[in-house]
C-alpha cells in the first residue's frame, strides 16, 4: 500500500460527502410533517452535491502521481483506550472514489426518479429520509479507513434496507420480506464481526493499512480463516449462495429501492469488502478458491432462477444475483480479476439501475402490475421506456458496443486464462451463464414490449412523466458508453493499480478474439431460443402447471427456502422446544422440587411445635426414658 497523504485543499471536504446525505436523513426523519412540502427536494439535492464533491476529488486524484493517490482524513478519535485506538477516519483512493461516484451518481438519479414515482405516497418524506440514510451508510462503508468504522456503515446499510424493503409494511408479506432480509444479513454480519476480532487479536489493529501490513506475517491458517469469514459477510450483503434467499423477497419495497439496492448500494458491498481485503486474499489460495466457487455457483443459480420468474422485478433480482456472481468470481481469480470485478460492478450499476427503473415505469403505467404475462405490446404505449430498457437489455447480455460486452467478457476471458481444470470449469460456467442471461432477458423484453396485448380490462398503459424518464435516459446512455470508457486502453486497470498493484501478465487459454466470437454465438443462441419460445408462440395468461423439473425448481428459487427451512429452521424449532422442555422440566423442576422438599419438611417439622408446656415436658420425659433404657442396655 502506498503512503497515505493527509487531506488538504479540496480533499479536506471529504467528510461532507458522507455528512450531507446523513444531514438530509436527520432533517427529514426528525423534522416530522413540517418537512413534507420540501423534504424530498432537500433529500435529492444533497446527494447531488455529494456527487459534485466526488467529481472534484476524482479529478484531484487524477492530477496526482499514481503513487500519491491515497488521501486520509482524520475526523475524530472514537475509541482512545490503552491498547485499542480507533479513529473515525476516511480513506480516498482510486477504489473508494469509484464507489463514491457510483453511489452518489446513480443514487442521485434514483432520488430524482423517486420524486415522480412516490408523488402520491403520504409518507414520501419518510421514504426520502431512508434513501438518504442508505446513501450515507454506504458512503461511510466505502470511505472508512478501518474495518470497525466500515462495520458501522455495513450495519447502517442493513438497517436502511430493512426500513425501505418494509416501507409498505401494512402489507404483511412486505413486512416479512424486510425481516427476512434483515435476519439473513445478520448471519453474514457475524462473519465480519468475527473477522474484525481476529484481525485485532493477530495484528493488533483493525485499520485497513494495519491489516495489510500485518497480513504477510500471519500464518496460512489465520489468513484462510479471515478470508472465509469475510466471504461469509460478503455472501450476506451481496446475496451469494448460501445466503441468497432474501434478495427475491426484497422486491417487496418500492421499485426505486430495488434499483438502489441492486445497482448502487447493498449488494455491491460484499464485492467491495473482498476487493478492499485483497491483501488477505492475495496470500490465501484456499480463500480465493472459495470465493471463485461461490461466485460461479451463484452466477448460474441466479440466472436459472431469473429464467423462470413471471414477476418482472423478481426476474431482475435473479439477474442481479447472477451478475454479482460474475464479480465475485472475478475477485476470486486474484490480482488479475480485481479490476474486472470492479469495472463490471460499475457498468452493472448503470444498466441494472436502468432496467429496474424501466420496470418501475412499466409498473407505473400498468397500475402496479408486475406479472409479465399480463403485459405485451407496451413498446407503442411507452416508447421512451422501451428505448431505454433496450439499452439496458443489450448491455446486460453483452452485445457490442454496450457496456456489459466489455466488462463481462473480460471476466469470462480471465476465468479461462486461469488455466488447468479450474480455469476451464470456471470459464465454461461463466459462458453458460452468459447464454442463460441472454435467454431470460430476451424473454423479459418479448413478454413485456412485444406480442399481443394481454392487459387487464380497464388498464391504460401510459408513458411515465419526464422526472422519471429523464434519469432512465441518462442511465441508458451510460449503459451504452460506460464499458468502452472503462476497459478500452486498459485505463481502468491502470487506474486501480495503486490499490491492487500491477496485474500479472496472463497467458490466454483461448485467443481473446476467438473467445469473443464464441461468447457472442452463445448469447445469440440464448436470444434465439427465447424469441422462438415467447416471440413466435402465444404467451399464456397463466403459467403452465406442467413444466420440467428444472423449471419447477427454479420457480421455487431452486429450493433455497426449502433447504433453509429443512436444515436450519425446523431443527432450530426442535432445539428450541427441547431447550424449553429441559428448562421447564429439568432446570425449573429441580429447583422447584428442592424448594417443595424443604417446604414439606418444614411444614411437618412445624407440627412438633404445639406451644403447650405439658407436651414439651412429655417429650423431655420420653427422651430421658430412652436414654436411661439405652444406658442400662449397654451395661448389660
């Protein structure tokens, strides 16, 4: 890690990047109904200012030598005790500023979109307060210079997601979805908290710089344990197998929340954690392999689930799970993959926000309907939404020159370049995932925008207002140009070099041009199959009851909830019932039984105390007689 310079000049305003949205959350959530009239405008303006500050600092870093692109800012001393000193400090470097621009840029567009989407909601002010809290927490997470303050942002993100997923908690299933997301994420949080404790025990520090400095001196066992604990944390936040079950249900919240979770905040946190902890993963091949396996399993898992969903948002949720799997796979490939993971994370932020907000516009025009089987032919009723959605569609399936072509293809290339059996396994799985992605996204586009009209009686599809279509148009443009800007000329790899170090030269298992052709052929096959199935045949108003076993499994999220219920929930219930029985009958029974014994003996002994002198005299006489008899018998 390069020397960290103290913040000065424009960099001294770094703390404002986090403080401004946090201020907005405080004003809206504490100000009450008095802020209803203008609260949403304040909440939108503050992230925009944070984005402008982020741009200023990005260009400031760009103007410095690559070895001087790490800026630290001390905010205040948080825990100043003997042997354990933690400051609230911020770290600005090429990695964190990339996230700052994504979070504040895409987040600001989602805020603007929400002005129209939530216009008629009575609790709009509270909604915007939660959005600001979400951004502030995520910004603290990516800018923290220690794992402990990162953990504060990590928990803040979990709280904000719970509040937003369950925003319409008057509907029981929405409240349940919020609790599910919160609880599943707590499992991952245990991994991060244990990792931080282990860091302090082994390195005497929880700062990012201190851990990076101490990692080369640690044993292989310690590094592997840290890597696996951090991976557990990442699986929770980024909805990776086996902690993926919350993401589909999280679609219960308003659509702008889904866009924010999937594109700019929550699910990207796990990828950031792995990338930021590269000093640990670089030194543990076992931990890296575990990361890559989780990524490749999840990218297939999410793609298969997304292909079977009729709910447009849940299909996109499976897509997010799959795309994050690509990023985790890339991070698991080591130094060669970190930059590609972050590049795909950024382009995914563009096209996935585009797709979710486009889906929100469709729902807005269809009176809240989410079932794609009840859409059809919407391209004429919603032309602006259609054009923007197509840009996101072409980006995610990887059609040149759209963004996903440049970033996802680089991950597929890096997977094959790993070489050996692992490289071929990872590469083929990533290639298969690209084909399934093309299938389910084409299915979504055809079912939504093409074919016969399948609307309910009384439905009047219409285009969304400008305040909603304008942000989507901006994201559509980014979905087109973002990937080329990052990847061509290896500019983004070079930009992140001060953080991850120079990427090692790799020998191509398959020539890049040949692999590109193969990938595009696989994508074309996926597109063709989807169009043949849904574009040339009538789409049934109801999903067919008789389906293949794989489709049936995918409709039930590949039995993820069933597995959790069978392996964790039911045994947990039985254990709880046993512990209650043991506590009531054994622990409480022993205590209560001993008390009853003492009480019974006491009540029976009490009867000997009559209060009559003649009774006591008789007792004394009887006792004396017994003693006399005993003495006589002994002498005999």
